[in-house]
C-alpha cells in the first residue's frame, strides 16, 4: 500500500520529495490543504471508500494515511 500512495503522491500530485513512512505530509512533502483534498479524492476513487474532512485533518504522516486506509478495510 505504501508504494501505491507513493505513486499517487509523486506521479498524480507532482510531489517531488523522498517519500518515507514517517514523512510528514505538510512539513516534509509540502502538501497543502488543496493537495490533501486531491489525495483523499484519488484514494477514495481508487479504493471505493469515503474519507471525511475530520479524518483528513488528522493525517500527519504517510503512516497515518496507510493506517486510515487499513481501518477502512483496504488491503495492501
């Protein structure tokens, strides 16, 4: 699942950074609120899930994104 998120960030959202599990979305990857919404929409469409604004606001690291997806039943 990490590789999929890494691909979405780099290829579809144009994030050009060294992406690791512990990478912080805002500080390390410069993902602003607009990119965060775009990321959530891409993941929602890819995995047929819903991500609320509240859930989106709690995401700090790439690991948080993976944990959220796993909590919603997404399999690696």
